[in-house]
């Protein structure tokens, strides 16, 4: 195997300049939440790459969100029909115009900055070159399915991407998700689930002076509910309920008839998610101010990536391979963030996350990536797949 690991490393090291060039091209395409045309441009780049490699591709178009590209490489005389899925997302969190000051730029010989460079355009490059290396080495054990998503950052709020992914993951032998790692030794074995929730309260509007007997404040009722919900946060159990935005009222001297809150929830497993739903139902069902009513809506969510025995077994495999192939020590990391790796676990597929570029500052204008890890993380992925 030492000879094979050297072949993998030599091949990918020779591709480093190409990898950096592609990463620069991807970062310099804006693909924020309201820019599906940017996602389409990235899809076209990868489709051309996949076509040249002989993959069969299809684009799943989303009317109100970034689209998804699904491409599969099936070796001749493949030994096992269950595919290995390499996944990632093409969208970012940034608003239009961000590249005017935050496009791809080198910090020094090793590090670069740019909006989306770590989360997760660097990971897309690593996934592509993992595929290229496998083809170059004549890999035949499993088909390789590339699953690149266009709306992960909005938790698939305006699409059926979740259902598409679950269908594509059914029957897979392994899923590697190429989200960034913040530390070289991290390999992702669990992630929080997340939900975006709105609560709306209806009261009775009235003049704040002459209408105090008849008015019912929607804002005050909403405040009670926010305090009630946030008191249910339990960090030790991986449960978080956070109200990030509120709105309501029409003027300072009017008892408000309407109020709305936007809440982000995080949960470590399905049990905690169900508990949060019960908390929401209880909060909207209890009125502190007479004659007010409330409702809630889960606008979008991603499941938790739970640390299952199948995940643990796959992580142990990659930890052994990391040592053997020269990557170095790896440790199982449990992340507070959400990702589509959760859907691999939901589909019953052994799954790992954080297989992408090593970086920092995700979701900020100071996002930075270690360009040397383009090669090292691809070496790890290829070595782990070949030995699986």
C-alpha cells in the first residue's frame, strides 16, 4: 500500500496548481442565497469537467432556489453497484456585491482569502480531484456519485433538495461530505440539526391612550413567548432556541395588533427536535394576554447528523488510513453547525463530514483557507476510498 499511497500523493501534488486555479474561478462567482444564476454558472463548470471524465450527469432544477447536479462515474467491470457519494454545496451566505472587495486573494504562499473559499468551494475542488485521482488510478470497486447542492445555506427552504438527496443516497455504500475542517486533525462524525421557525401573534390594535381597555398587545404576548422558549435552551443536551429577529407594531403610541419573531433552533438528535416542536406548540397554545392568538411555522430544517455505529466504524477506518497514508493523526469531531451530511445518516449510509479544505472564518468576510490542504485532504479521501 505504501507504493499506492505514493502514487496518490504524486498524482495529486502535480494537480495542485490546477486545483488552486479552479478554486479561484469558483470563489470569484457570486452564489449567495438570492443568486441561483451563480449556482448555475458553477454547475456548468463542473458539468464540463464531469463530461470530460465520462460521467453521466443531470441537473435537478429548483424554481426558487439554486439547482443540484448529480453525476455518476461507473467503472467498467465495477465490483459493487452501491455508489460512494461525494457531496458538497455550491451556495454561500453572502449578499450580491461581496466580490467587489472580497474575491479570491492570496495572503501568502500558503493561505488565501475570499467569500466562500472554505465554506465550501474548497471542498468542491477536493471532491472533484478525489474523483479524478480515482479514475487515474483505475478504481473499480464502486461507482462514484457526485452530488453538488445549490441551497444548503438556506436549509433547502424553497426547494425539495432534501427529498432529492435522500433519493440519491438510498443504497449508497458511503457518503463523504466536503464541508471545511477548522483543524487538520478533525474528521466530522456528528453535527447539530437546525430549523428556522417563525412565530406570529395577533392581538387587538388600539390607541395607547384611549384604547387601553380594549387593546391587546401582540408584542407583549410575543415577548412572553420568546422568554418562555429561550428558557428551554439546554446547551449540555445540545438544545438551543434563539430569537434573532422581531418585528411588530405601527407606531409608538399604538397598541400593536401584530408581531412576529424569527427563531433559530439547534438540536443534537431527533428526540431533542421533537422536544423543541412540543415547546413551540405549548408556547403558541398558551396565551398570557387575553384575546391574543399565535401560530408557528417551521420554514426550513436540516436533520441532525447523529453519531451512529456506522459513522463510528467509518471514522475508525479513516483514522487508520490517515496514519498509513501519511496524512497524520485524526480525531472524531462533533460540530455545532449543520450540514447535508445529516441526510446520509438519515438514509442509513455510513457518513463523514469535514472532508474539505482546512480553513477558518466561515460565514464571515475574513474567510481563509489553507491551500496546501487541497492536496492533503484529497490524498486522505482517495486513500480511504481505495482501502474501503
